[in-house]
């Protein structure tokens, strides 16, 4: 299918999602979870591997399989909800989310050096982003993986711009753009549980060695911005809860290389805790550990 055709499909999907009555939009993810997981057996097996890591050895096989199946439904909810966000009223945005420890974001911005929200691919973070951008009037920069075809990426960038977010694709200039946003005391959202470039920092992540991006740590060490491990969880009846963890210790203690490794290792621990709180909401369908590639079928 051509790039134009793929983009058109997403446009149609977004229009359909916005047209769904509220109760039906809420029911669709639960209905499609099982058939979608069965239709994508390779992805299902990979998600089951991730669920096993997040849930630990005490989880039964049935529990792991059920969590993996529910992850497909959770991802469906993510997209339906995201597509419906532009038409969501500010009052509903505020009523639909609770962030008990939002003071960590406020404290970071009071320091005047920006805030890095370090997130896993989990739950409904777009809701929180839209809430901060439209209700709290905070400028937000979102760093995303470039996707093909280019027309689709442009559509996604435009879509998120309507939600009040600036979209920056990963590339040669991304570091400079993020540093500029932090210098303006803005919020930068970084999805940090997957090392897309393959050149990240080796860490222990939920009991197994892999690499995670060192960018959040490096940027914080260079700019003085706070790194706040963050996740936004789906709750029943269309609600959300945002969890913001205390800032990581980014004070200089050794060489820059050693400090980046230390901070990234700490971030890996924090991301693990956030994921383990609701592994069935973790939307990671790609290999993420070296052993995954040998098992990718």
C-alpha cells in the first residue's frame, strides 16, 4: 500500500474513533483484545516474553498469557482515546486524570531548567500531555521514533500538534532541539524503555541485561534539567492516574560517561517499577532484550 493509502487508513480510523458513542468506545478494546492477539501470533509471543519479565517468576503461564492479551486491548484503548482527544473538553480532561505527585513537575519548572518526563510505552500518556498543554498551558516537546511512510509521520506530527505538543523526530538535530526546549524551561517527554538506536547504555532492566537510551541522563547532566520517571495508567470508566516519581540524582559525581551510566541504571530501575505496577498496560511489541532477537519468530 502507498504512503498516501496508509495515511488515509489512519485518518479514517481517527474519524471513526471520534464518531463512536462514549460507551461503545470504552467497550471496543475489551472486545478486540482476544481476536487481535490471535491475529498477530508473533507479536503475542513477544509480548508474553515481556510480560514474564514484568510479572516475575511467580506469575503462572495463564496469568502471563492473560496479561499479554490485555496488552492488545490496552493499546487499542490508547489509540481510540488519542484519536478522540482533540474533541475533548477541558473540563473533561481535568476530571479524567489525577496526578497526586504533580508537585515534582512544578518544582522542576520553578528551578527554571526544564523537566524531562521519562516514560515507558505504557497506558495513556497522551491524555496527560494534552491536559498539561491545554489546561495547564505548558509547552511540551515530544521526541518520537520516525515512522514510514513520511506522509504518515507528518500526519501524526500534525495530530499531536493539535493536542498542543511539539513533535521532534529522533535524528541528528534532536539533542540540540531538546536542549533548546529545556533552556526555555519547557517540558520534554521521552519514551525511554526501548533503545531504538542500539547504541544505548547497558543496564539491568527487570532482571536481564539490555541497553536503554542514555539521552535523558546526558541531557540532564549537561543542562541541569530534572529527570522525572513518569507513567500514566488507564483506570476504569475512562479515568487516568499519573504517577510522577521523585527526580533522579543527576549531580555530577564522576566522569560524564560514568555519571550517564549511573543515572541510566537508576532510570531503568524506576521504569521497571512503573511497568510492574500495571504490566498489562505496557505497549511494547518489539524485541527489547538481546535474547528476544533469537526468539523472534
